[in-house]
C-alpha cells in the first residue's frame, strides 16, 4: 500500500473530530471521502497532508512515517488543494502554476520547468489565461489554476478538498476526467472530498464514508452507496440504481422532521 493511515485521531481540546481512522490506498487509485457536513472530511484531508499535526495514530507514505520525511521531500511526494485559497499578492496564472515547481528550483526556472507548466496549462485549457492575473478570473477558473499548481509539483499523491464546488457541470466533468486520467496514466493517488455523490460514484475506485468523525463504510462505490447507509449517515431515504455512468441516486425524503 502506498498510503497507510492507522488509528488516526484528532481533536481540539475536548472536541474530538476524528476517531480511530484506518485507510489503505494504492497509487493509481481515485478515492473519495464523503459524508454530511461536520463529519470530519476536511480535517481528515488536512491530517493526510500533514497540515494538521498527528495527535494519535500514524500516517505513512510509501512505507515512511510522514513525521520522518523532510518537508522539502514531502512537497515532492504530495500536493494539497484547499476548497478556497487566499489570493495574496497578485500573480499571473503562469506565475501561480510555476510556484508548484518551487520544491525543484534552486537557482532559477529551467526550460524543463517551463515545459511542465506549459503542458499543464494546455491540458487544463488554461493557455488563454496564462498572462492574466488571478484576481481577474472567475472562482472556477482560479480553482483549475490551483489544481494545475498542485500538479506542477509532480506529486505521487494529490489531495483535493471539494475541487468541483466552484465549477459548472462542464468544468466539473473536465476536472474529474483530468485527475482520473492522471491517476491511471501516471500512477498518482488522488484523494478528494466530494459532496456530489453521483460524481463520487462515477469517478472513484474506492469511497470512504464518514459519520461523526469515524469511517462508517468503505469500499467500491456500489458497496458504500446503499439505501441503508444513506439513511443512517445522511438521514434521507434514497432510491439508488445502477446507471450507464456510475449510480443514479434520488433523494426521496428526509427522515428528520
């Protein structure tokens, strides 16, 4: 296994957010973390990204405990894209994506770095925005740039917190197709938080469903997205059926009245 999480527990003072999380994921997989608001999804992703310190349990990448990996080396192994990121000092799209090459640059930008960035701008259809400033873009366009910046790190693991939340349906499909193809073609492990359960079922190899900070169910989408699980975790009665592209899920009624 490439990523192993054992007994991960995290909280703020007396408020326990994550409870005894266990996960095992391989490179080349797309894994979705799903669950209702407050289930601990973003906290789990930040713990995986070493943004939040481990309080209990362990996270290992390629057999190495993340606490033993130097930050410069960790930046080459994993990349994290938050749901929203502050713009800070205004940079162009090209400059922003080039920041992803920082772990590899010592004395200056090389031709190789430029080639990687230009290739990503082309693949994500951002060429026309290369010289535009980030604050001139729409929220969806900025999100695609942040994903390109993360991919410029050439990570072995890509962590995405709701990467489609600011995108229209065309761009949602475009981004998820890109990350899935990268996982299959380049062997990157992609872990993402998704609220759209049909998209999670369509694009994921494995799904982890959280409830109250613990893993309630995990496995293939059709194993996790069941009517019984949706009632217990989301509190809704849902009709679920196989479809041409993943699963068709129809929320029938709330069980909380």
